[in-house]
C-alpha cells in the first residue's frame, strides 16, 4: 500500500509575523501559497490572488510579484470596512 503524502505545515519563525489578510502564521505552501514579505507587509500568495479588489498593477519585479504596497494597503483598509454575511 503506498504511503500518503502528508501536507507539512510550518509556523512562520516570528510569531508576530502573520499574513495581513488571513491573519495566520501558518506557512503551508499547498494551502495558502508561498508567503512573501515586502516593506513590512507579510502575505500568502493565494491571499493576494483571492482578495476581491486586488489588481497586479506593477511589473513582476515590483512589490510582491506585481502587487504594489499601496494597493495592498488600500485593499486591507477596504476589507476592514466590510461585514461578513456568510
């Protein structure tokens, strides 16, 4: 019987460091995507992609893979004003 591949989950080294969108410090690349840090902003790649108003306005070598710091901060600000109706 073949062994199952288990997802490895790691915590980000500094517990104060967490994704600005999902607020988790879990570093699970399969579940959240690679974690990036730029100018004091730490985020998972999938969290960037799945944020509803995020646009990749920069080149791939700007910000976090083209997601600019000002746009990330604006999306965080917008998201904090929303109420979840799930």
